[in-house]
């Protein structure tokens, strides 16, 4: 019984652990090279847009309400356009 535990069961556990280790390494490589690459590719765009939004911050509540109302109307227009089409 001890031989089965040390040879077969431990072998299976070690194989599964090594497979998980390899999968973790592949996931890390994918995150470091693919995901971070895509995020960094869009970084200049978001920096530019955030600077534009920061400049448009006026502190006047009515302006913010007008922008929210415009956004809601745009979403409703697009929604009804595609629902009725």
C-alpha cells in the first residue's frame, strides 16, 4: 500500500502540480506580453482624452446635467434606431 501511495498517488499529484505551474507561467507570459501590450497601445489615447476631460471640468452643475441629458438622449436614440430597424 505504501508503494502505491508513494509511486502512483504522489506521481499524479506532482504531475498535476507541475501542469498547474506550467499553466501559471503561460498565463503570466500572456498577461505580460499580450494584455499589457494592448493596454499600453491605448495609453496615449486615454491620456489625451483624460486631459481633454480635465480641461472641460467647469464646476458648474448645470453643465454636467446638460452633458448627462445629452448622453441619455444619445443612448436612447441609438437604442430606438436599432430596435425599430
